[in-house]
């Protein structure tokens, strides 16, 4: 028996074309850098006109959530081993610091950074479980998307909080068809692929436009597509391909290139 394709609610609304997501807030290409994963970075992204910001969430030894990209704060110290005092002394913000000051007009993409310790923990104590419990205890008014390279994180979100949009991130040059199939089978709302997976350099020589066909099929299933690692000059091509969102390091330039297509 043929089943009807799922049609989740769109995460990205295209009100200004494809959505611009500031990587770790405002990215890292600005001349006046407000830092990464900081409240100032979120404010800068909002002031520049970003639609969303992306931040990283890692579990600490006290089961709090540090907003930090790397897994370590030193060559010998994991974030997952750090106490609240160590986190504060390292000038690392907690998730609550970000959400308490986040402008309401910004969407918030929390990338769940699964830790080595997660493998031996029950679901509620894993990084994903801690993020979900945080959002239950401290709901925010912002649009929300939870993403991860860890497919089990996306599955846990869908199992425990199906109304929270989730996405699967895939690595550089990861085959596009496998990324889309995996995300669809997980029931994800978004698949976040690296720009290299979109095979832009082959579009002019391929016998058929595989990239466009894959994106169309993605949309037919109700799955939206985000590209990360995107440089601003690539945005017009991605708009033509109907990519839904891009995660960028240069928010200002990305918005300028998007506007040039209007």
C-alpha cells in the first residue's frame, strides 16, 4: 500500500528569499567581531538582519549546557568534565545566558554536540535529553530548530518532542542522495548539507541536473534543505536551486547577495 508523504510544517518561511543563519551567532568574518556563541554575537546578527542564529550546545559535568563549539577547553580537559566554575572562568556562556537575551525576531538553531560521555548514559542525561529538558523548563518564544551530526539525536527529538523541528547535519562531500534519504527516514524536518555536497562545480557538465532534481524531491517529501559552509557569492546560485536556508560566517555580505536577487 502506498503511503502519503509526510508534510511537516515548514521551518524556514522564505519571507525574504532563502533564510540567512548566522554561524555561531554573527559568524567570524566581521571586522568588529563580537565573538562566537556569545550574547553580543546574537545581538549583532539581529541588527544586521539575520533570520536565524546557530549556536552549539555541549553538556558539562554538572549537566548544564555550555554554548561552545569545541569539545575541549584545553588539550587535556573536556567540556563534559568541566564544572560551572571552570566554564565561567573560561568565558564560556551557558545556554540560559543566550536564550535570556535573544531577540525575539531571531530563529534559534541549536546544534546538539553529542559528547563521548553520551554513549554510556540514559537518554534523559545525554546532551539531547538535557537540551529537551531545558526547553521544557525554559520555553522560548523564538522559532526553534534542533540539529545534529548525530542521527540518534534527531531521532530522540522526534520521539520525545515531535512538535520541535529537528534536522540532520552531514559532513563535507557527503553524498546528497544518502543525506536526503537518511533525514527523511528519521522523520527530520531539515537536512543540513555542506555546500560541497551540492556539487555546484559539476552542474554545467552533468548530463542532468542531479542537484536540482534532489532538492525538488526533498521538497516533495516536505523536507527543507539548509546549506552550511556557504560563501556569500554562492547565494544567488543556491536561491536559483531553491535551497531553503544557508548558514554563513559573513552575515552582512550574505544579506547583500540575497538582496541583489530581489
